[in-house]
C-alpha cells in the first residue's frame, strides 16, 4: 500500500505502517511513538477547518488498521493525497488510482 502526499511517498504492507511512516515524517508532532490514536487525533485536529466534525471522530471500538485505512481514505477524499495498492507507474499517468 502506498500513499502519496505533498510530494512524498509513504509505503507499507498495512495502513498502520503507512500512517506510522507519516507520523515519523511529521516534525511538528510532539508525541512520536505514542499510540496511533494520538497521532490521528493530532493530525485530524489540523484538518478541522476543512473536514466536517463528524468525519473527525475516531470511534471508540475501531481497530487500528480500520482507523488508519479510514484516515488515508479521508485524506484522499479531501484532496490531501492519493492512495494506491502499489506504487503508481509514472508511464500510466494518473489513472493508476487503486483504492
């Protein structure tokens, strides 16, 4: 799985791995290595001006993988990145969207 955002590519076997890569790359995040939920709360708070409040709820009983995938889909839906099953083939243009 690959997520491209702001000219950077984040890859991992799972959504959690991709989001953890994004966390490591976020210098402004003050709690590196804390729970996935903490990073998602922090990141989603930064989107409050662009994303409706109901989309920012993490849900108390969702598994980390579900949360991470939903987060990546939310970012894509709001034009903040692109989600792929595998790295996009530059020769195919923008029609390689897989998620």
